[in-house]
C-alpha cells in the first residue's frame, strides 16, 4: 500500500467512531488552545520588554553604585562622612541606589582605572516639585536620572542634547493634554516652568524647553533632562551652600563595545569584587524575563496536564478501535498486509487525531487571542503603547502542533502494537 493511500485510509478510519474521536480531539483542543495562548503571552511580553531595552540605546554601560556594607548585628550607626541622606546623594527608583553609600571622586577614579572602562560619569539628581505651562495647573514631576545616558521612545520632537547649554526637557506623553497642549507636536519647542525647593526650604522656579515627547516605558519613568538642566536644578537646590566634596548615588561607566559577552561579565565581576554594584540594561531585562518565564511556565504546566489527559484518551480510543476492528485486521493480514503496515496505519490514526486537536486548538486561540489583544491594547493596556500582549509567532505555533502530534503518535504506539501482533486466523474467528 502506498504511503498516500495509507494516510488517506487512516484519516477515514479516524471518523468511524465520530463521538469517541470528537471527545478525544476536544481534550487535545484544550491543551493546544491553552499552550498557544500562554506561549503567545510570553512572546508578546518578551518582545515588548526587548523593544523597550533596545529603545534605551544604552547597551554599553554599567549603572554603578557603591555596595552598602552588610550588617548582621542590627542597624548601622549614622556616619556623616558616608551617609547618603546627609549629602543628598539619593536616587529613588534606581536599582541598588537606595540605601547605598555615595560615590566619591576617588571612587570614580578607581572605576575609570579598570581595564575595559572607557569613561565614568557621575549622575546628579534633583527633586522637582512641579511642572507648569503658561500659568496653568501645576503637576508633580519626577526627573529620571538615567535620561542622561539613555534614549527615549519618541512620540514627537528630538532626543536630548547632552552637550547643549540650553536647558532641555523630555516630557512624558501623559503630561501633554493636562498641561494644555493640543498634541505632542504642539508641546515641542514650548517653555515650561519647573518648581524646586532648595535645602533651606525656599521654593524657586527654573525654565526649560521641551525638545521631545516620550512614550511611556516599562523600564524608565519620569521626564528626561539634559545635563544643563540637571546642573541648574542641582545648583538651585543647594542654595549656594558648600557641602564639601561632591558625592553621588550612582555613576555611569561606559565599557569598550568591542568586549565579548564573557569579557563584559568578567569586567562586571571585577567591579563587584571591588565593592561596587554594577548592572547593565540587559541585567534588568534578565530579571523581568525571569519573572515572565516563571509565570508562563506555571501556565504551561496546566496545558501539559490537559495534553497528558488527552494522551490517555487517544490510547482508549484506539484500543477500542482495535477491539472493534479485530476481524478487519485479520482480513487485511490474510490478504498480505504486513504487521508493520498495520502498525503504521493505527499510528497514523493517532497522529491524525493529534493534528486535528492541535490545529483546531491553535486556530481558535489565534482568532480569539487576536481579538482579545486588540481590545486590551485599546483598553486596560492603553497606558503601555506598543505592547501586543498576545504575539502569535508562526514557528511557535508550528512547534506546538508538531509537539502534540508527537504526543499523539507516542500514545498510539500501544494500540498500534497490539493491532500489529494479532494473528490473522484468530482474528478472523473473532466474534
């Protein structure tokens, strides 16, 4: 019997017992449907996070802090020489910055001496009270300290120019309408007022020009400011009081882009070994992806349970089929059909059941998932533009279909073996 004839016969035989086959296909459908959706969620979130990291444009930097001394005997005694609170060297929201000792000029020199480090720049931070446009309402605003080394996902305008002497601001897109601008394009080029309170408690204002409007991001928040604006804010905040040698919560260490992944890891280990904390943007991505993978793994486990249950259903369906078709099997073998052909026939029936369940499950998941993803993007997830929560990748879908077909094939080997071993004389006598 030719292969095409064998496949066609297996497909026809599958529907000899429509009810049993339908129930088995439905069990596979549940597993395929769930697995397709969970895989799409993982792909969608990972794709969004990766794009966010790529848009930052800072894949050659370490965010460096000084590691706080570990204690096991209770709280650490206050030391005015090292306390970050006493120097104002804090950077809320930055990894590793909160609670760490400030960096000094000596620390910056030590970091710059590491082989592979190209430059080390401290990041100054300033706490802004509000932003206001043309005498309108005032809104709380946070300046993102890492905006001096990263790029924004632009809605309108241009990136910050760190070499410019003009005070430049990157405005988050959700501030455009509240401040009174018609749209993002209208905001570009406008001058806004920033309120800031100095160390003596007096409130002052600083003017800045909006050069761009940024999309809201998963990995960075707040407004961006170029070095000229940050320096002005820091000067106003200090109120002209000399607090001694400058100290910083964090610094940006740029490394040689020609370094390999292993060399970057070794350089990071050396920096950490010297008593500093060092993180790349990719490190932050890795943490997020680990959380995502853990959640998706749990969801996938439910799909696997459904597939295992469906596998037992396939075994039951084909065992019943072998029992009902005993005389037919005996007749086929009496007419010259080999045992391996009988085995192949029943194995193909199992595989075809697997194909039906997986294809229908994946297809329905794609149809419903695409509609759901669009509704979520326009509704609850509208605050995260660019996030396609369900991303259906062709290769992933194909992999799921093939995986379920393999599971079905393996489940069908026991009934197929039993059919192949039947004695034709005894089978023909079967009542």
